[in-house]
C-alpha cells in the first residue's frame, strides 16, 4: 500500500468516493473543537476591534469569550482522549480505500 502518487510521487492524495467504502469515524469532539476554535477566533477578533475602536470589550463579550474558551479547552481535552480511536479509524479507512486520485497531476489509480 502506498500513500504516494505512482506517477509524480506527490503525497497530496485524495480518496475517490466509493459506494461501499468505509468512512472514517470523525469524533464529535473534533467537530466541536473546530467549531469552538472558529468561534473563539471570532470573539477574540471582535474584542480586539472593540478595544481599538471603543472603550474596551463589553462585559457580555468578555463573558462569551471566557465561556467559548472553556468549551474549546474542554473539547480539546475530549478530542485528545478520542485521538487513538480516531487514528485507528483513519488507518482502517486508508487501508480499505482502493481508489485514489493525485491532486498534483490528477492521476487516478487503484491499489
Ligand atoms: Zn501525481
């Protein structure tokens, strides 16, 4: 099993959708983590904007930032716990995946 393009040796591979192929089991904590990180970034940016253009971030915004920060840390910890399982399911997926496409040269092949 190779994870490189047989034509150009690129590692930028993309699985080609198969009807019966196993899907990797994405843990809910990863989705929560990505979502809360995005939200945190948004809140931090708006806080900075508030600090620059007015007299500091409002109390509500500060509370929201703290809450989202706690959620981010919590989901980060949950994801860290889910990580071995997630890795396992990704590996299973990689092994069961037969059809690949190279993103560099568009070459498609079967393993
Ligand atoms: Zn290629």
